[in-house]
C-alpha cells in the first residue's frame, strides 16, 4: 500500500489547532480557540482525500475503514472508559444519567446529533465530558459518504472530481451561512452545515498539480494563512455567530498553509516543522480527546476554574496524551502483524457494544442513585426544578402568543406581564402561584440572554441576536394594545455592560411602558453564588460538611452589578417600583442563602429553582398591594 509522504509542517499545523482549543477550554486567553476544530477539519479532509486519490484504482473501502478504525477507536475508547469510571465516582444521579445518554450517542457515532438536541442555555458543560466527541462523530459521518462518492468517481477525470467537491462545498457553505442566523445550534453541530470545511481540504488535495507561482507569493500565502488562523483565534469569542462566513478565516488559512508548503518549504512551513510543534502535533488527537474530560470533571468537583488550575490541567492533558499516543495509538496503528484486521474488528465491535450497553444501563437505572445519600439526591433534584424554561420566538411575540400565567380567561384584564431573560423565567413559578391564588390573568414574554430593553442590540449565544429589537418592540406594542396594568422587568442585569446605550435603553423602556399606562416594576438580580449550587450542596452533605457555610457573602454581593443597580435605584419613581430580592435570601451567618429546608434555592450557578423563586412570594405579593412595599437592599 502506497504511503503518503510525511509532511512535518502538517503536524505543526495540528499543534497550532489543538493548542488553541486547549487554551480556549482552559480559559487562558484564545477567546476564539474553538476555530482549532475547523483547522482540524481542513487537515483531515485534505489527508483523507489525498490518500484516496493517490491510491486510485487500488482504493479499497475495506482498507479505508480499517485505517479509520485503527486511528479513531482505540484512543477514543480508552478516554471514554476512563470518563465512565470517573463519572461513576463523581457524578450525581441525574448527571450520570445524562452521561449515559451521551455514551449511547457516541457509541452510535451520533454524539453531534445528541448534543445538538441536548444543548441549550440551561445545559452546563460541567456534566458533559463527552461533548468534544461531536467533532469526531461529524468526521466519521463525513467519511461514510466521501469515500463512496470518490470510489464511484475513480474512473472519472480529475476535473470532474474537483467540480463535484466544489458543488458540495458551496451547497454546504450556503446552508451554513443561512443556518448560523436562524438555527445556530444545528448549524454548529450537524454535518450538512460543516461538510464544506472538510471539503475545503478535499479540494486542495484534488486540484491537479496546483502550485503557487513565485517565491514571494509562496511566502505571502503561507504567512497570510497563519495570520488568518491567529486572527480568528484572538478576535473571535464564544459569542461570535459560528460557523457561517466567519469560519472562512481559519479554514482558508489552513488551506493556504497546506498549499504554500506543498512543493518547497516556506518560512511558515519551516516554523511549523520545528520539533516541539511536530511533537505536539503527533499527540494532538489524544490531547484533544483527554483535555476536555479533565477540564469537565475539575469544574464539576471544584465549581470554579482559576487560571493556575487551567495551566496544571493543560500540562496533565499533555502527559496523558503522550501516554495514550505511545501505548494505545501507535501500537495499534503501526503493529499490523500483532493487531490483525479480523481480531481488531472483533475487539473494537465488542468494546463499542459494551459501552453502548453500559450507557443504556446507566440511563435505565436513572443514574444509579444508590451511589449517593438521599439528602444529596434531594439537593441535586433542583437541577430540574423549574416548570418555566420558555424561549418565546419573535413570531409568537408579534402574534401576541405569550406564555399564560394564573387564570386563562381572555375576558379578564391582564394584571401583570413578566418580561425578561432566563432570570425572569426562573421567577415565573412564584408569580404564577400568586396569580392563580388571586384568580388573576397574567402573561410572560421571555427569551434567554435577551434583556427586556427597547432598542438594545444583543449578540450573544442563546439570545435573539438581531431579532431582539423587534421582539422587545412587539412586547411593548402588546402592552399598549391590551392595556396591561403592570409590567415586571427581570433580567441578569449584572451581566450587562454598563454603557450610555444601556442607560438610554432602560430609560426608553420605562418611558414607553409608562406612557402605555402600565406601572413598571424592576426586579434587581438575586445574589449570584458563582458555583453550581445543587452539585456543591450534594457534595457538602456527602462529605458531612455544613451546607449553610455555602453562599455569597454580603461583601461579595455588594460588588455584583454596582453600576446597573445604581441605575435601577435611580429609576424609582411614582410609576417605577424597584423590587430587591436580596433581603429574602439573607441568612444570620452574614451570607445569602443557597438552600433551605433541604432544598437548593438555585438550579445552577445563578438561576433560582422553584424553591428559590418561592422565597420571593412575599415580595411579589406587594405588586398587587395598594401600596407596594420597598425594602432596602444589601
């Protein structure tokens, strides 16, 4: 079998790709380090397509998939088994059950589809140690189809192969550019909107005898490629809409580096061929596999992720990656006499089947709750302790199809509209309780990461992005058209950057609602614990520690959203009532409560659980009182 000529600069390019991914996940800068995955896609598409085309008529689908099995399965299986063992000892039942579902999906090579369906604003990465396998699943789905297409085209002219690749890449890119705006999660995770990135690499491999003319052009192309990758790494962030057009920068950058170094070495290719980079590139697959579970379990255990921990875990990831490369990857890939095809296929099949059965068993056993004390399980249940996680769409808002609270009777006036982001969703349960008790008709208009402010652009993940402004306009139009009597604004105010635009938007919103005849209530944000409350409470009681020692101190709370809280206080007037939830969470220890009566008051780092929302019943009762109660904060 003809082997590809070894190109050390490609291992160096792999090193750049995996390094920025690790730094991004370790929170050590590289805000756009996720683009390393896109660089990997281009490299993978290039190498696989090049091998298939070079083999020509001798290409065998059987041999191809055997190579993929040797390359992918052993190291991935070792990482997965280690994660399974760690999850048994560390994960709470519901988190272990979630892990079981992801294990089933990974075993079926469908983890990208699973995480697309399972992802969302309320799905924390701390309980998804297999999240990074989405990219492996996507690649393997791609490599089910590509070899078959190239096999069918093997008698065709190279030009026809190129046009087929170009057509596929353009179609996929167009879908990605469209989907990133309207179906962001699906566009991120699924093959149809990501295939073009691998096909960019395929196109580089398929172009017959393509060379860059001239030494200067040759050098400039390599430099431009590296600069493109670095720019996307440092200019992008987790809130950048991606992939879409923004993925062109790292993908074309990777393609440019491969092309510029394909004939004679460029300065960039010589840099990428340096021994340290080549070494990192050689262990890059194992490094990608091992770093994310380490980070995930560390966050799960500690609840925080200081920079020094990120450095330590990155180093540990490199050590584990080298061990995996040395004793798992290399022997099975290179010692074909010792690991023959037949026994290898049987062993891989049994391993995958075993992991599939284990995952299904964990799900069926509901995460094996017997591993934890009953008190810990009760605290952990708060993670699912919410009835209202409603992301209202722009279309629903414009049609006036809001969430019903209290009594559903269209003949009754609308006494209250709750308007805000996920923090508004978190308190809806208690508002609904009061409205039902009083026989009132109330509504809610909420969307994650979308503050209830007019003419306030927002462009972060899970928000309505460009639809936020018309969405919020539709809400105020509804208030005016239906003579809503009261409007409660609630949001994660401290998360917003205090700017003149924010101040103006807040004033405009209050003014517009007041002119519509509504009394405006602004709910300040609750004390933010800064750790996953149900998990930390469960661990505390399991370790026989006092859960009352957990919680934000008054000094810490005083630093949360100082400027925005001052702005909210300034808005207080006859038509604007400021509601402060902090007093209802005060404890005698000088901390703010995170639990009461054996129940967690938050279901994650900062959202109230149902029990937490019920703490605010006395505060919300004042909304419907003749003279609203004001309690000083902090």
